[in-house]
């Protein structure tokens, strides 16, 4: 059943249909000619497999082991941000930001640009 994209699909662009007409910011982006494209999260097979092959190559155990200290630092910072509250909303406060921050750190994105990415990310 999961392989039948008519029954189960990762492409949720239809859920967003109509929202772009209500959002002036999106209208400006679309006016510049930026097409909506599938990603690893929104692609169905066989397009999903092409994305997956590329991503898997980036996250071998050897590469992850080389990032151990960076991952540990980011995890510590995320936990420190909610430890005073003695609780967290795991997905929004930990699971989503962790890979996002890791990718920005590995790309050497400066703090100002990270802030801009965060604003875009929070809108999405």
C-alpha cells in the first residue's frame, strides 16, 4: 500500500493549494520565476529514490563519526535552551532544529544568515 502513490503520497503540495494566493511574500517569490519543486520529504517514487541515494552518501557512519563533536555541541545547546523549563516539545524544539542547525554549521553560514534562515524556516 505504501508504494501505491494513489493511496499514500508524500507530495503534500495539494494541501498548500490556494495558500500562495493569500500570501503576498509567496507571490513575490513566484513572480521572480522560482518554481515549486519536490524535495526528499515531498517526492514520491521514483524521484524519492534519486534524492535518497544522494542523501545517504552524505550520511555514512564514517561521516557522522567525524561530525560527533559538532553534533554533541548542537545537542547540548538545544537542551540548554529548554532545560530550565524541565520540558520541551520534542519535535519543534529538538528534532526539527537539530539537522537544520547541523546543515547550516557545516555550510559555514554566519549568524545573521542563520537568523534569516530561521525566519524562513519558521514561516514554512
